[in-house]
C-alpha cells in the first residue's frame, strides 16, 4: 500500500470539523484514504453560535472526498448526548469499526477576553462556563460514547486537540482562567485515556497546532492565506504562523504510524512531529511555533522565524 493511501479501509471521526484545524485534519485523513465522518454545528441550513456561515460540514465532507477519501457530514452538537450516541451507532452500523477519533471540538473564540477586568471573579460567569462546556465537556461526552467502538480493534488512536503543549501550558498562564482550564484539560484527558487504554492496543495523545492561520484568524486581520505575512503588522509572532494543513498532516502521520503507541499519553505539537515524520507545511517549511514563542517572545532571544523553520 502506498504511503499516500496508508489509511485505506480505516474509519475516522473528526469531531469539530467545520473549519480550521478540524477541517484540515479531516481532509488529510481523507487524503490518506480514510473514510471520515465530519461533525459540527454549522451546516448549509443552520449556523452555530460561532456565527460563521462561510464554512460548513457539508463542504468539509466534499473536500475530504475530493482529496481521495470518503467524506460523510453528520450535523452534531457534541453537548447533546443523544446526538453523539446516534452518531456512534451510525458509524457502527455502517462500518462496524472506528480507527481514529479526533476530538477537536471548540468554537469558543467569541467568548474570549484578555487584559484588564478579566480575572475569574470579574469575568462573566456564563461565558466562562460556556468555554468549559464547549472545549471540555464535549470531549468527555464524545470519548464516552466513541471509545467502546474504537477499542474493538487494536491500533485505535484518540487525538485530543488543544492549544498549547504540556510544557508551555504547565509553565505559562494562558491569561484567562477559563481558557487556561479549557486548554489544559485535553492534555490531561490524553494522559488519563492513555492509562485507561493500556492493554487494549490503542493509543491516546494530545496535539496542538502552533500559531494557526485559520479562516477566522485571517478574516479578523483582513488578510488571506496568499498574503498572510501581512499579519505580522498586527501580531509580531504571526511570522511563525502555520496553515491548518500542517497540523492536518501531523494527524495523518500519527494515524498512519504502526508504532504510534510510542506516543501514548503524551502532549505533542505539529512542529515537533514534523521533525519526526518529515512532513512540511504548504510552503515547504517546518515551523516550530511553541519553541519560537518561548525562546523569542518570552525569553527575548534575538532571532527571527527563519531559525524556527
């Protein structure tokens, strides 16, 4: 089997595949030959609280199929247990297996505030709790229903997607208590699931992109993927930004690795895995954003992004 079709015959669920990293992960799994169930709340008929009608799960499914896989869009609110249960039952009924579970559910950027007057006792409690619902509770619910199907066969892989590595998030505060909790929880989930999956032949990891050039991020700066370096005028560290495809390729590399169990329970990043598996971003470079942010932005090293690609 060619490396490009390494996942032919495999079934993946990318929970939270409407846009950004989730969409790219779903597409790259499809490019490797997988059947991919793409879930999310924004469809061509309905827009989620994120408020973006420009990306839909139907479009994600079409992109998966165009890349060489089979894309199946299933509208799902991962806070609704009955919907998640029905989703997993459908996968079981249609294929009788689940080889890859990617928990990328989030959609809470509109709730984020940093700076003054955002301490835990000042922050609007409902907004903070909604962050935890969207970024933690959804992951727990999805894993609860999907893991019994995944562990039927050895070799299953669970990827908990977050923002930040265990090293970075364990050292530096993410400036908002609710966000900090939300983005640390998937790291701990992967660690715990790794322990619970021992003996099943399955693996759990957490994975973070670096500075992600998502559709939402680009639109917010008024730039495009073609002129993305203009974003440095807004945020200095945007020079190390990576396309969603980069972390998508990281997921495909993990899912295709027969020795993926070596990573069990660990916190991984796109930049780290690029050095191991040899994939690149769309421009042929290998950005390592978390090392750049730590050494240049925080520690003050005199270097530019070329030293981190």
